[in-house]
C-alpha cells in the first residue's frame, strides 16, 4: 500500500456556477471515499481540491476518487482530471509536489508535466541517464500576464530540487533563472539572437543559472522561420548546460503545433499550454491573496469583484495575475480605511471580513439601483429606440414561453454617428434583459473591433473566444466594428479570423450572450459582407440619429442640474450657443453629438472649480463666464462649421 497526494480539478463552467460555495462541496467528495483509503483533506479552492489517501496503486486511488464523486454528484460529471503523486510525510520531494499542486491556479498542464517528470527523473536517475532531461527543452504557450515568469522560476526550482542540476540549495532558496525576449533590435527587455548567444558563454560560468526563458514570439512570422531554425541550431552547443524554456503566446492547436514543429526538428521538446484564465481562476487567485494576508471575504463581494475584473478587461489592457493582485491590494486597503474610521470614532474595531459595505464607490456599478427602462426614459431623444427595445423584449419573452417557437437571435447592430447614445443604450439594455429574465448576468463589456485581433497567426481566434467567454450571460459591445473588415483585397487581415470566430460564438451562445456591433451606417453595411453568416445572426438594427440643437442643449443642462447649482445667465448663454450650431456641423462625421456636449460640460465645471478654488470657496456655482471660457477653447470653437461670433 502507498500513500498518495491527489489533486482533483473540475471544469471551469461548474466552478464558475458554484463560486459562492467557496468549494465547500468538496467535503461531500471526501465523505464518499471508503474508510479503507484513509482519506484526509488537503486544501480546497473553487476549481480544485487536494487530499491524501492510501491505495494499492495510482489507478486504484484514482478509481476511488472518481467513484466517490459519482456517488456524491451522480448527475454531474465535471471532473476534468485527477493528478496523483506518491507522498511521504517530511520528504523534500513530497513537499515540492505539494507546493506545485496547491500553490498555482489555472496551470493544469504545468502540474501534469511536473507529475510526469517526477516519475521519469527518478527512473532516469537510477539508470544514470539524467542527461535526457538536460537535453529536453520546453515550450510554454502562455500569454503575457498569465504567469510565465512565475512558472519559469518554479520549474527551475523543481529541476534543481529533483537533482537534475544538483541539490546544493540552502533551505528556502530558489534557483536563479534568466528570462529574455528575442527580437530584431537591441533594447531594454529585448535582445537579438547574436547577443543572446554571446551571453550564453557567460552564463556557463555561473552554475546558478540552470534554466533560461526565451520568448521567441518574434519568429512566429513565417518570413522568420528560417532565422528560428538557425537560432535553434546554434543553441545545440549549450544543451548540456541549460534547459531552455521557450515562450510563445497561447495559440490555436494547429498554429502551436506548427511553431513547435520548427523546434522539434532539431531538439527534444515538451509543450505546456496555459489558456487565458477564466473568471473563476482569477477569482480564486484574488481570494487566495486576500485570505493569505489574514483577511476574510464575504461571498457577497464575488459579484462586485467580478464586475471590477470585467471593467479592468474592457479597455483591452488586462494584465492577468498582476491586475488581480492590484485589485486585491485595493480591496484590502478599502477595508483598512473602514477599520481606521471605526477606530477613530471610538467604535469597536470591525472584524477583518471584507463585505460589500466596505467597498462602496470602489466599483462603478452604473447606478444599478435604477431599473433599466427607467434609466432609458431619462435619456433625451430615445423614444423611438425605447419603443423598439420593448418590441424586441416582448418577442423574445413570448418565444421563451411557447415551446413551439424558436427563440429569436437577439444580436444587434447599432448604427449612427459617435455620441448618439449607442454605448449608453447598450449598457442599459443589458440591465433590461437581466431584469426580464433573458440574460443571466446583464453585465456590459466594451471593446473596439480591432481589440479582437491579435498579433500572430493562430492567436486571434483564441483572443476573440476569450473575450466572448467573459461575455456569456451579458452584453458584448463592439464599437467601430467595421474595422474588422477592410475589404475583399486584404486576404491576410486578422479581422476576418476574428469575425469567423465571433459568428461561431454568436451562434453557439445565441441564448446566453448579446453581441452589439456599433458604427456608422454605411460602414456597418459594408461589414456585413465580411462574413456570410453575420447578417442573419444580427437581425435587429437600431438606428441612432444625430441629436437636434434643442436636444443637445437639454443634454447639457441635464448634466449641469444633476451635479451643480448655476446662475440663470448660464442657461441663457448655453441655449444661444447650441442654437447657433450649423446644419453642416450637425451632419458632419467629425461631430461627436452628446460626447461633444459632455466634454463641453466637463470643461465648464472645470473652469468653475478653478474660479471657486482661487476665491477660497468650496462651493461651485456655475455661471455664464465659466461657459464662455470653456466654449471659446479651440477644441470646441473649431468644431463649429459656422464660425460666427457668439455675441456674449
């Protein structure tokens, strides 16, 4: 009989649905394992569970776990894999494997690799054949922000502690690693291949370097494949000294296989693919960071933190674990402020549990207390749009209640000039569809068309699918969507790949996601030519006309009244200004409608704030002079086609 450490992982869709349970369901699995296996709990998280058990062999232990799950959850077959490694209390190797099983999130293939290598290294060591491992190289297909540096450090530590490069490490010390990006230019963070080869000679003198991370994304361009082959050939001289870990972005399987094939022609290569992290893995990392620092978190903040993660992703600049660690730090700081305020007020110091009340104002939740149709009614000039949305909602709800009818595909096209309310309406629409039971979440994710495109062949489909996955149950708003199609003559544009992937996602998740594509009317019509299935999957077209002069004025005053006191002459001056906007300006593609108004409003109160501050007053009352100062600035006055003197 042997003692094993097991890592049981479940599919992410199940973990995502059960996040509020914080993995408490794992106890049911443990209860169903027969007593003769002497099963004992390790740690539980959203997506995985570790436990110890005694069995005759690995297959016996795995079978006991799988059968126990089937008894606990007979209609839910969502275990994605079970990893097992022999475990001996106090053994350094067992401690190493335990840290790999329990300390990393969303990197299943890396954990599988280490499990496999542990057994192989022990066998090869007995055969005096560890040179096989030293001559094996690795490709980690992982996007930026998804932990390449962390995995590189962990892997170097693993190989050293497993004896591949000796075990002369002090307790708690980790192997040093070197991480470089190969490119054409010599600059900080980037090195050409010649310079890197020169550095290898220096590294040979420093035995602390046993593992070298080399980003070879530069060579994914087909025109550089021969350069890559030459580079790999030159590395052969150093194979006895280092293990090379080559980084590529996460790619579609065919594209990744092609890239790895360029390496495997000349060297032994093992591949580890780390897909973009799902929401449940990111939440798991957040939760772990908070609890590791002696805070606890109430499950009520899960939805709020999920909204924050989506907001961080929405501008296309999400940095994986780095962004999650930033969010966790901000949340703990918010809690510390609340604890400090309670102490200053002489109140009993609150506990360390983080609740939604501790995070007021941290996440812009778009005034969720206002119902969707109510928010839509507050918008100026949206009467026709509102009526159309009510018709669509009524049709979808009717089909949902009639089994004889197919549910309509709800993806939409919003056409019109910038600043006509397309983004705002799409955000409110998500709220309406959630309230009406059509969408599960009703969240709002905003991207531009080119945000769906990536840098390398095989990467765009992954990026687009990842964005869509985040939008399941919600609204995916794609502004400037026409940029995905640049015409029949451009056969290499990644926009076509993004469109093809998007159409597939729209069809496969037609009942669980609303895609809204927005842009100018003519360009959106051209976009429909980019994919034969696109038009039929976007049956609803909502046209947003330019605002009238009167509507622009009303929007301006609505913003002012909502936040500030003002003098009567401000309203008179603003009315005259908007009345004198020319027809040419209103119909111009460069005119940004309500966006122009918002910018003018913000500049007006900025002038008022400065005036009040200089006068030593905390209160801001906007007046005529504030508006004149703002509207006279170049960015506002030059956009008016009729350059009339305002006559103020």
